[in-house]
C-alpha cells in the first residue's frame, strides 16, 4: 500500500474513532458523582443536562460546518480541506485535555464546537480516494479499504478509551487524558503523512464564491425534489431511532448497572464490531438477493424490537449481547437508505444528495440528543422509549410516503 492511500485511510480511521473514544470518558467525568470534574453535590438532572448540551452542541456545529468545508474542498483542494479538518480535530482534542485537567466545562464545550464544525474529513478523504483511483477495479478496492478503516475506527475508539483510562490494566500510566494524547499523536502523524505524501496533480484552486449560508440554503432544494423529500423523512426518523439509543448507552449502563469507563468502552466496541460485521458480510449479499423496501421494513422494525429488549433487560452482562442485533439492523438499514438517495438523482447531483444525508444525520442527532437528554431526568429509559417511537414513525411514514411512483421505481435489488 502506498503512503498516499495510507494517509487517507488514516484520516477515515481518526474521523470514525472519535465518538467511541470520547463518549465513555465524557460519560464518566460528567455523570459519575465520584469524579471531581463537576462538584460532587451536582444533581443528577444537571449532570444529564450538561452531557446532553455537550453532545447536541457538536451536532449543531457539525450541521453548519461539515457541508461548508466539504464544498470548500472542491475549490481549494482535498489536501487543504483535510488539513483544515485535522487542525480542527487537533485543537478540539487539545482543548478537551485542558478542560479535563482544569475541570472546565466551558473549555469542553469549546472543544466540541470546533471539532463539530471541522468534522468533514471522512467525505473529503473518500472523495480523494476515488479521485486517485485509475479504474473501476481500483476504485472498488479503495472503497473496500474505506469500509475496513471505518470498522477499525469503530473498534479502535472505545478500545483506546477503555484500555488507556483503566488503572487495573495500565497502572499509574492510566488516566482520562491519556486516550486524548494518543488521538493527538495520531492526528500529528496523519498531518505529516498528508503533507509529505498526498498530492493532487493537475488540481487548480478556484476562487470561493459562496458563503456558509449559501451552503445551508442549498439544502432546502430538497423541497423541490419529491422523491428525496420522502426519503428524507423516513431517514430522519430512522437515524433518530438509532442515535437516541447510541448516545445514551453509556449513560444508561452507568446509572442502571454501574458500568465504569472500561465496561462502557467495551459496550461501544461491541457496537463497532457488530456494525463492521453487518456492513462487511450482510449488506451486499442481502442487496443482491432482496429488494430494498422489505430490507428497510425489517431492519427498522428490528432496531425498534432490539431497543425494547435492551430497555427491559435486567441482566448487566446480557446488555452486550443485546447491542448486536440492534447494530446489525442499522448496518443494513443505513446503506440501503443511502443507495435509495443515490438512485433518486442523476450523476450531477450526487454530491448534493449526499450532503442532504449528512445534514439529516446532523439534524436528527442534534435534535434527538437534546430531546432525549432533557427527558432522561424524568425517566432513565426515556431515550429508548423515544427511539422506539421514532422506529414506529419511520415505519408509518415509509408505508405512506413510499407509495409515490418515483420512490417505488427505486425498489430494486442487486444495486
């Protein structure tokens, strides 16, 4: 493997590992009353509110920044776009370390805001890997490597977080800051590799003739695309379902079963491993054999039923097992939805429609974390109840909106 391709795959790994790395630690410092980041007499509902704001703020800035920087990279080049994103990630992690060392919640918020605005690395790196492909065979190989790098990121984030912060395993070397030092080191290595080995021969920079607001307003074109609009509604509820579960696994397991940082990291590692398995071994064969609509109905219903079982489970260790079917169902649902979006427009609008899916992800994630977190103080299971309701709404809207002839035409297999 040449170093140019390796540098781009490392970009994908770092981008994907982020949440798996930070969530167990944020969960510990904000929600565990034995930690000193917040005053020990801080009420539980205040801790949950602080955690919710921290996650929701990331997605607010992600909504505005990701599409903007991704589009800017078309004008200034993939290399400069990636370096902007890596610099933002670096600053975000440095601020996070400073926040933990000084017990500053405001620094923590600032770090997440900067990280959110500059989280456009993965789509830029994916585009760059496609750009450097010489033929369809190499393109398929590079796309397969992207899946592998993403899977490693899903596994690597929680493993780095859990292992390096656990004193039973690392002794006196362990700390809540150590995983972030490792992330900073990886980013610095990645920046060096990009600067030294990644190039864009023949690329000419263009004058940026648009602003942040123009990019956001461009997303409103969805209302003039009846097929994309119908797909967007179903995808929004489906993503809200999964994210209401994912972003509050740690909080629930800590409060319900007294899981520590390592145990919560292992739960997210199970999530990542299940996602990798479903994406690598199930999605393509199922797409070849079955039409997309039945797959969507079954996978969305599977997420809802799985979350219900997880919520009602009284056994701590069984929680790890129950994460698996939920995640595999999502691993089938998500690429199936993306294929429908891709098929709904022509070649010249692929970038736009993928930008719509990013915006839906950011909007759904930010909305559901704010809503679920604020209600969690009333009932610990409220995020999961909301997740199940979102699954039901996704199924209902799909049954109604997918009757449209333009959507029906997309219900194919083998693509």
